[in-house]
C-alpha cells in the first residue's frame, strides 16, 4: 500500500512532528513497507487465539484442573512484613484526595 504525501503529512501532524521533505519521503516509503507487511500477515490463515493445531484438527488448549492446595500460613506470609495490621500487610497510603 503506497502512502501519499498528504497521508504522511496528516500522520505527522497528528503526531505533532515537523518533517523535512526528505524525511517525509523516507517515512512514506518505510510506512508503506510496514503496511504491506501487515497486509500480508492478515492474509495468513491462522487458527483463532486459544486454539492449537494438532493432527489437522483444532482443539481447545488443554487446561489443567484446579486442585485446591493448602496456602502459606498467615504468620509465615507476614513474618518479614515491615508493618502489619492483624492478618494484613500495612502499606503507605498513595492515593491523593480528589482523585
């Protein structure tokens, strides 16, 4: 896809860039090559995200079952906390009023 001079100027203006005529020509060529590459990628027949291709058939990605396990005891989890309040970490307040 060949970009026109007007399209490059428009994109430069949107990005608040001031380009020399040489830079406009250079970027027009580079952006055209990038758009051609993306156009070629869009033509590829790829499986939807989350699917894998096995023996010619797309199946959902296998998931491991959720297995409940005991968690770390609270005292152990908080043993290195610089400040705590009961069973919770205490951290400095970082929110500003009015936000």
